């Protein structure tokens, strides 16, 4: 099937089960990716993928506009991911105060990635970032994942979270600032060990 | 713009969400201000790094199996499901015929109750007062509502349950005992 997504969705809503299977094929890896970044392990990501499509199938009548299927599926996947995160108490104990950033301690991330030959260093940075992401509260974490990692627009994220774009923007800015703060702290801790 | 204002707009700047004039103004400022430039380098570097994160996808065999599971939990389940008769739909579709049958069932029960010594008038009064709309009851529910046990011997209860179960056989697919629907109007 070479249909565009809205056409496929319409066929699915009209009862064409092959269209549903095609949607599973098209979106399964995207959902897995978001869930894996949010939850940090394969088993939970697998659960999110399966449950998301089961819910999509069962809640298909709730989809009012076929153009917004991406937001619809992301909403279901992120809501389920957030539920799992809360159940597993992955939530960060990071203080809400982000104004007390240690201004004199800075890391020059761009300089660090300007050495592409040093694959080990790059891998370390990536691990640090993933650890830092894991410390964010669920909604901020998912906003950063969807926008900066997966490349969804703020409008798509706003529709998925059923909130104004301004809220997405605010969550994203807070998430990035917290990530900077956590990475700075990690960097400081590393330096003090040496 | 001041450094404070520039740094407030840095997120929008790196996301290319500002108008051309503001984008240019900030770019000029960053060329001249080392502090703001440093803040931009950090933020832009972070965004670039996040953009480089790629999830390692599972194997194709995993996806085949997962897709099969998803289809089994959705489409396949729908197609293989054993149809269950819905009394509510039955009543809607064949309202008159169904009501007639209900009246006959209700009458049978009333007769039964009379025959086993239970005061049927008190039963109908309770229906009309407490549940003016559709009632659904089973032997168990009747017992709960009207404390049949206190009015009936074990033998009588057994007979009642037997009739209850035999009536249910007319509705294949319904689990458990017969669910009888009557309305206040039917009873009155």
C-alpha cells in the first residue's frame, strides 16, 4: 500500500484491517523509539508499542480528524509511557529551582563533539545525556525527546499532550535548561575525581 | 536588545522560530558578545547532541512477531469473537416481541412465586417503586433483593433456579442464568 497516512487512516476507520496493519508497519519503529528513549529499556518499550496499537484499534472511533493521526498515536504512546514511568517511580528528584545554575561552571558541548574521531568520548557524552534525560520529570522528558530527538513539531506535541503550544515551549525550555544543569554537574563531578 | 533579552530568546533562536529581523539581530549580537555566544554554544550543542541520539531498533524478526501479536490482539480477536446476544439490543430491535416474551416470563415467575408461597404483590410493588425503568435480575439478584431464602425452602429455591436456568437455554451465548428484563409498566 502506497497510500499517504490520512488515506490509510480513513480506510482503517472504514473497516479495512489491511490498512491497520500498514499503519502498524509505518508507526511501530517511531513508537518504539519514543518509548525506548522515555523508559530506557526494551521490555517497557515493547509493552508501549503493543499497547499503543491495541488502544489505537479499540479507540479508533475517538479519532475525529484523520489528518491528526500522528498526534493521536503519539498521545496514546506518551500517555502510556508516562503511566509506566510513574508506576516505576522513575521520576526525577531534581529540585524545581532551575535559577541557581552554577554560572561559572560551563561545558562546551560543541567543542567536545568537534572531535569525531574520538568515538569513545562521544559515546560517553551520549550516555551522560541519556542519564540526564532520565532525571527529568516525565512530561519534560517526553517533550525534549519528541522535539529534539524525534523531530516532532511543537504543534504536533501540543495536540498530543492536549495543551497549548506555549506549554510545550515552556516545558522544552525548562527541560533543556535542566539538562544543561545536570550535564554541568556531571562534568564537575568528573573533574573533581581526576 | 540586552543580553538578558537575547538569552531569553535563545531557545527560539536555535529552533528558528523568530522572524528574520530578530534572527539577524541576535546573530549580530552573538558575534559581538562572548557571554551570550557561550550560552548559545552550550544550548545549540545540547540540541545537536540530542538530535544525534538514535535508538537501536530491534531485529526484523522481533517486528514480525510483535506485529503478529498486535494483530492477534486486535483484528484477529474481532474476527474470531463469538457473538454474544445483547438483551438490550434484542429489546431495541424486536421490542414488541421481546416485551411480549418478557411479560410471559414475568408472569411465569409471578405464578411460580405464588405457587411457592411468596407474596407476588409485594414483589411487583417493590419493582415499581424502586426501579421504574428496566430491571435486570437473576436468581441471585432476586435473592439479594427480596431475600428469597427467608421465604423459600431449599427445595423451592432449587426449583426456582432450575426454571431460571432452563429459561436461559433459549438464549445461546448468554453466560450464567437467564437475565430477565422487565419494566415497571410491564409489571403494572
